[in-house]
């Protein structure tokens, strides 16, 4: 079976698992605590740098506390908006309006920023031991991460549920690896930037 078909099968399995999940109310708090305990995240917040995050949908690991905690700690949170085949990033403020796109994803209104994030907190359906992540299949995050400058040492954090850490995620040449995986239960360091 080729990588595309294998990804589709794994994606289907994880989505079915997520439909059966009864998420606990403290998962958002635990995820945020793990992320905020990472030195690179604390340093980015202390320096008022940009932290890219996603606004989780109901079936995804929750990120509302992460967004609030990063902002409280001094970080500038940017959220994604789909523009053609790419993501643009809009800074989250107290007045940022949200709209639901055609895929049912809430996106921020406002002008995109050109400031590059120091930390990326991205969604994932599964991550393997080598840091390969399975996304929803649109390739938006892989394309965005591939556009970073060659000397960019920003930290990439994938967030998923503990049972979504797998032995192998089928991957293709364009797939980007992550540095850290955060679940409500723990933090796994995959590889750290130089």
C-alpha cells in the first residue's frame, strides 16, 4: 500500500476513535501546562514573540487555555486562516472576530501578519517516533512549515491525544517533522532545533 493510501487509512481510524472519545474537562489545562513548561515557549512569551497556534475544533485536543496562557505570559498569538492553498496568520487580540469557513473551521478576521512565529503549535491526528505527523490531509501546515527560512530554528509542537502516538506514520517527501509532541498526559521531545 502506498503512503497516500496508508495515510488515508490511519486518518480514518483516528477520526473514528475521536468520535467515540469522551474528553475530560481538564485536558485543555493539562495541555497548556505542558506547553507553557517548555523553555522555548516561556522565552518566546518573555520576549513578546509570535506563537502560532490553532483554535481546536470539538474533536481535537483543546487549545483555548494555551492561547489564553501564552497571551497572559506576553506572547503574541497568531491563528491560521485558509487563503487559497495556504495559511495566513492573524494576530489574536481581545477584539479579534471569528468566522466559520466552508469546512466548519473557525478562522480569525483581520489583516494577516508577516512576522514569523518563534513557536508553532499545530494540530495532529497522530505522530510517530521519528516526529512525522499525520494531519487532516490538506497539507496546509506542511506547506507553511516548508516555507520557513533554512536557518529558522523555530520550535514545532504537535498536539494530539496520548493514544494517537503511533509507531509509524506513512510519510512523503513534502511532510515536515515536528520537534515536540504534547498530549494531556505528557511531553515527548522528538528533536530539538540547534
